């Protein structure tokens, strides 16, 4: 995911932090620290465990505890996502990585059409893991509360484990809401798919998710809670994107790259001046060309490559100076949905179709969109 920093690898799965994560930690720390005494009273009341606040409320300790609890919360989110990923990998699904961001985590999986029999346990395992983490934290709360040797220190641990226990139980309940694409929404889709087609089940689950998003948004506006409004926004956008992706998968499931590729491909030489490439783009209305040298495709030159160069420098440059090397290509038998996925991930608009070193054609995002429109009639 763009804007993410890799912090490590767990069981071969890259773990990344999105830049939004750096925003939420200080925000959560401030919220927790500024309400430390009210929260302490709540935890003490819920668990019926007395809490000595002499250290908890002293100096900067409320905000230090806020940072610790915030990091602990996202540690729980990481465990939640790892549960999804490990179960998915046991089912043969490749995991590209886990990204922690402002509202939780995302597991990036290479999955074509979801199998409801696999999706149901895979969606349920995350919330259940959060519940287990919550129960363990609650157990630790009572253990810390039973320690009488140093009440102020015991109070710190009761606060931390009690807070994390409540948060993880909340994550369990919140994630089970049937608000697609959250875990509960995926469980709903898996149940619906047992009696109807997967695209229809996805559409219904996405519509339910949008209803929840609207409700979250209205409540957020009424109580002036910006976080709830942002959650509503991301759920609504996520539901729309998942529904669209499933629709594309369904419409393109039997289409190969060779069925839609353009076979008359205009290539350019690496020694062609950039100014002439721009003129060629104007005359052909094509925004990118394979770069061919001695019968081999050595790169791609696109309008995006041209834009990276200041206008004053373009007249003195050749295609080889600005082209993108290491071309992403597909064989003619590749599914079109793979081409669309590669274009989305790499933010490109065209992919050469090659068999060995031979250039057979080119497929563009526009070609794919035209096929989708025709099949959706």
C-alpha cells in the first residue's frame, strides 16, 4: 500500500505501518490521557477491582499510559489480521502483507473469486481472535488486581489490561456487525452465497454495509464525532469498491488477454527524441508505446514518463532517458482480470502481451472497460 513503511516480517508475511498510524497514536494517547480518571473509575466499576491512582494520575503518566494502551490496541489489531492471514495461507491463498492504518488493519491477499466455504471461517477467525485477546487481558486484570504487594504499581497494570480487555471485546463485537467489507459483512456474504450467486450476495452485503455506513455517519454528525464519520466514509467506499471488484471478476471470468488485445502495436525506438514521442501521442491518440530495440521490448514510454521531465528539458532528451524499464508483460492466455489487477496495483494503463520475446499485442485499461460495458448489457 502506498505511504506505508515496512517494520518487519512475521512467518514470511511483511508487516507495514501506514502513515495514518502515526497520526492515530498521539490522538489516542491524548484522548486516553485526558480522560484517565473517568476511565479508571469505569474499569474499576466494571471489573469490581479497586485501582490505586496515585501513579496513574501523576505528571505525564496519563499520556505515557495512553501511548502504551494505543500501541497495545494496535498489537491486538495485528494479531487479529495475522489470524486472518494464517488461516488464508493454510487454504492456499497467498498473503502479500499486512498494513496497519488509522482504523485497524488490512491483509492483502491474492484471491480470485472468494469461496464462501473458505471465506466464512476466514472472516470469523479475526473477531474470535480479538475476543480471545480480550478475555486474556481481562484475566490479567484480575490477576493484577489480586496483587497486594504494591497497590500503585498494581493499579497501573489493572488499568492497562482492563482497558485493552474492553477494547478487544469491543473490536470483537464491532467487527461482527454485518457492515461489508468488515468481517461481519463477509460472514453475511458467505451465508447468502449458500443460496444465491456470489455477485448477488456481494451486492446485497455491500448494500447492507452502505446502510450501516450512513447510520454511522448520521450518529457521528449528531454527537460531533469525527472518527465515527470517517469510519462511515471508509465503510461506504470499501463496500462500493468490493462490490465493483466482484462485478468485474464475474463479467471477466472467461475472458483472456488474447480476446481483447490490439494486435497492431506501434512501437518506438529508444533513440527517438522525446518531442517526437509527444507528437506521436497527439497524432495517434495513444498515451504509451512499447520501446523496441533490435527486436526486443526494452521498456515502455508513457505520458506519465513525459510529465516527470520539465518541459524545458524534453527537447534535449531521448526515449531511453525517460522510459520505464523492466516491463510488466502478460502471455496471451492470461485472464483479463489479472491484467486489470496489475494495472490497479502498479497504476499503469497498458500492458504488452508477449510470448517469450515476441510482442503479440497490447491491452489497455480502456479495452477492458469496453468489454465490461458490453458484457454488462
